[in-house]
C-alpha cells in the first residue's frame, strides 16, 4: 500500500493541513487494514480512494482510531493527488461517494473545490461551554464579540468559533486534549475557528 502525505490549503511544503491519501486500483482494503494504516500515518484523517467505473470516486476516511463519514481537507488532498497522477483533469467536475453522501468536486485553476451540504445549526453553546471553549484556546472571554460559538452540521457536526479579528486567531494556543474531551461530550468532530479578513 502506497500512502502519500498531502498538505491541503497551501502551496508551501509542510504547510497547510496534512492528510494521508492512498489510491487503489480494484478494491479498497479491509477496515482493519485501513485503520492500521491511518494509525501509522498519525494524521487526523487518511483518505482511501477507489476510482469507480462510472468516473466517480469512492472515498473512505479513517482517523487513527475510527472511520469518519467525511473529511474536507483529506478530500482536497485526495483530488490534488489524483490530478498529479493524471486520474482527474483540470476544468472537470467529479463525484466523491463518501460516508456522508455524494459530494461534487471540481478541479479548476490548480485548485480543488468541494460542494458541501448546506449547513444546519445544531445548537448554540451555552455561556459556560463557550467560556470553557475560549479558555481551551487561551483566548479572552470577549474574543467572539457579539457572536456565539455554535455547533453546525455540513456533513459532520463541528463547532464554529467566530473571532473578532485575525490577531486573536493567530494568538490561539489550543489545548488539544481538553478540546478532544469537550468535542466528545458535545458530540462534535472538532472546532473551526475563523475571523473576518483584513
């Protein structure tokens, strides 16, 4: 099995968000083998890709401990690798068949674009959990301004953490173990922190 490390969301080596990606010709390996390979890679997710006869791609994603239905950065990484291998072409759109359903993928101008499901708000974090979340990132209590963190599902449930400015985003110092425990308690995959441009 050949597994590549692909850095998504960057054009700088060892930048962006790394994922493992493996492409297969006839069939995907068994669950235990994919889980073991993902654990050995050690990234948050590894994508296992199988080109299908109809031109679509079956993709399964494994963390070091379990399968997840979707991973955006691993999908971007997978299609970047497929482009390099000549299995997809510039200016074309494709279908990725993933655990969360079918998603459209377009490869254009050297970029990979995903059509994600329309997000659904699941719940706003109560003030205590919002304060705990901010402390886990070493952020001040007013870091969100007038906005509140909320759990949203666009294929996977995640907490969206809006910050007032990019300086706060750059200053984050996350406690990943605490974030993992909070994510498990709230039933979400993780946290996406963001700030307005400029």
